[in-house]
């Protein structure tokens, strides 16, 4: 039996049009909303840490619509949404100097990092892998 092969030509102009279209923007916004809710849920609260730097941190997550222009080769624009925290103490809370770990090093809460990991694990914050062992077990299961 002989098979006929057809050549596939990518319609770059149509892909470029779709990447900045309203459908992609809507999907990005929906995913970012899930991430925002997750980040607000895991963010530290002042009452939990006895540190007034954390006050209102969980309430200051915002979604920022962006147009990314340097993606691909040749570059192609696409829509996106950034999740950010506007708290003046956001950097301290995220990366460190807010509390000391048992070994004496400053550690942050990594709220945005953990949120990005959660979104990368299937866009469902309820199924966030909680440990390296669990992630390894899940990888072995689905090989």
C-alpha cells in the first residue's frame, strides 16, 4: 500500500493574528485568574506570622495585560497576562529577609513561584505537587 504525503505549510500570518486575538487574551486571563486565587490563598497573613510587613499582601495581587513581542524566530507578538503584587514589601516577602529558617538563612515565601509551578502542573491549583517525592512518584506513574 502506498501513502501519499502532503506538504504542510504553516500559515504564519494566521497564527500571528490568532496570538494577539481576543480568544487567546480571554484564555490567558482565565488562567491568570486561577493563579491569582491560588496566590491569594497561599499568601502569608500578618496574623499568621506576627509580622506587619505581610499586612494586606494577599489583597494586592493584580493582573496586568501585556503584549509580548520577542517570542519565536522570527519574533511574533502574542497576548499575555502577568500576575504581580503591588505591595511595597512584595520583594521581601517573596524572596527573603522576612523570617529565618532553621539553618539561619533568610527565606521568602515564594508565593509567585509556587503559583507558577501550580499553573504549570495542569492549570488546576488544587492539584499542586507538594513535594519532590510526590512529583517523582507522579512522573514514574505516567511514563
